C-alpha cells in the first residue's frame, strides 16, 4: 500500500508539473486542501475514490491515466507496417526557417496564395477552383512516407505508403474555398480505397473546423478513418512536440476505430465532433486545467487505453459506401449555411435579415442562450424561415449546452406551438457545438435531406459519438 501511495503521488505531481500547474492551483480546481495535495504527492496520505475523481477532473485527464506506466511507449500490436496515404495540409510542423521565414513543401505557400488571391480579385469561388485544380495535379513525392518521416525512429515498422504534400502554407488560410477541395479529395480517395486510412498533418489553428466537417461526412459510412495531427513547434525547432505527435498518429493507424475523423495530439485521440481549440498560444499549456485542445464531452481517450475503450471500438460492417461530391458542390453548400450567435449581440435587424433571406441561405444555425432560449424576434424569424422551407437547427452557445423545452422561451417549443401544423420543424442540436451543427447542415444540403431526415442524422451522430 505504501508503494502504491508513493507511486500515485509521484504521478499526480508529474502530471501537475507537466501542465505548469502549482499545488495551490490544483487545490483550487479540485476543491481539496493544499496541505492534503502536498501530503498526497509525497505519498503520505490515503485517497478516496471521490478525491481521485476530483484530482483527474482538475488535471483534465482520464481516470486511467493515473495508473498507466508513465514510461510506457505506445506500440502497435502488429509489427507489419500499415498501408496508409499521408497528405500534408499545411502548418508549421515540418517547416524550415529560411531568410524568407518558415517555409515548407507543398503546392502553395503563404506568399503564393497571397498572389493568387490578388490575381483572382479575391473571388472565393475562383480561389476554390484554382486550389482544387492544383490538388488534382498533386502527386506522391518520389520519396515515400518513411523517407519523409525519417526523423521518427523505426518509422518503417509503423507505416508504408504515399506522401502527398498538398499545401505548405499556414493553416490559418483555411476557409470554405480551401476546405471544400480537400474534403472532396478525401471522400473520393476513401471511396476508391475504403480500407486504407488517410493520415494528414495540419496546422493547429483550424484543425477543429476541418475535423468536424470530415467526421460528419464519414461517421456512418463503411471506410477507414481519417487521422490528423499537428504540432505547436516545427520538428526543426528545439523542444518540438511534432516527434511524439506524428509517431502516435502512425500508431493510431493500426487501431480499430469507427469510421470518422480523429485528431491525435499529446498522447490522446479526439473525435472530430468533440474537439475544440481553446488555447491560441504557441506553447502547449493548461488553461484552468484544460489543454491546448479540449473535448467538452470528455470523449477523448488516452492512446494507451484505446483497445479497451468502447467509444472508439470498431463499428459493425454496413453497406453504406462513401458518397462523393465535387469541390464546387461542397463549397456552395458551405456558403448556404449561416450561424447566428446570440452572444454577439449584433443588431437584431441584421440577424433577422440573414435568417429570413429568401435565397441566400438554405440552413440556419442558432447559437441560443443556455437551454435553447431566444428573444421573441429571433423566435419569430426562425418560425418564418422554417415555413419558407429552410432548415433551422438550434444549439447552445454554452461549452456543453443541452437544448430542452423547459422554458417557454426555448425555441424548440415552437414545434408544438407555432409549427405544430407544419411538416418542417426546428431541429434539436442536442449537445452538439456549432461547428458540428454546421457540418450537419452542409451534409444535409448536399444529400437533399428533409427536416425529419436531418433530425435523424443529428440523433445518430449524437448517439454514436456519445454526445447526449
């Protein structure tokens, strides 16, 4: 027992220090006395299960992480390298510092995209077409994935396959014009080779946007997953986190995962629809016990425990093959969705005009107040939009918010009042965040789903991804 207490205390202290957290801060977050924390880390105090839970929540870790061997290196069970396709989607993780700044391999750099945007008069659809044409031309490098990732020890034992650099610029450039061609490309490649996982390296700035879109397109299909990673420091810089992140990305390709999109970072794997960036700083650190990336519904899993985690287990085979769409179709669908965040306090006239615009938007996301509550003007506009044939989904602007019909001001109540005779309804986003809701709407437009079919898609995604 004394050995257990000493080891547990040592692990708590190590995780706390790795997160730049003081004992005082851990005490505040866990609501445990500072002296108790100090004695616990010294191995001089017993700990109850309730207090273990408080500690893990304060450190923002899974319970199992306190009991995994800290020096254990994650390894695939099979020694045969996994066949994959690797795409570079931008970011600084493999850039080199030159006299012109950070530079990387790929079809378009920061300076090139700036010139392209100017030459095309900043027309987003033309920029999308240009980027899409360049993606079609992108080919595998003469050196394969193992040669590019030679800085990863024993990489030849982990993966084999093509390395395709698509974009060398900062991922902050990503918006609909760049997302749409990449999504179209990935869908097409997965349809051609549904058993070969797609791996990608991307900057950390916009990876949560891309992952939510990709996850919604893939979660109920029969295909290998898309796995993405990135780093806050280039592999060519001191104390880079790229080495461990991309090593574990390759290990994750060996694991049994449900179809979908995932992010591998700092020993954890995140689901695309439960993945947010919360710390915009360059250095990974904790904010009130939360990491650079955060899963609001705590569905992230330590890679050491993935094999025993039901949430990430392999899904049964089905006949739902990948549905492909052109980059133009995806781009236009993305531009037909508008998000109204009530916390922004924009002039109501402007928000109402967006919601009820006759032709510009086919789908509206309303980031409501806590439980789906909205003021009467927004409520009336949403009802009008639904009667016009638009899809309207309501989500909470809270980090983890549940839409209910508890209050009359909850917009979902319109289904039993103003919309009770209508075949179309306000869609309940449950606990999805606005990024996931947006992705749902884009897919719904592309697949020409009606109100009932879209709600069914939302329900299935929430259930399968354990966001209920």
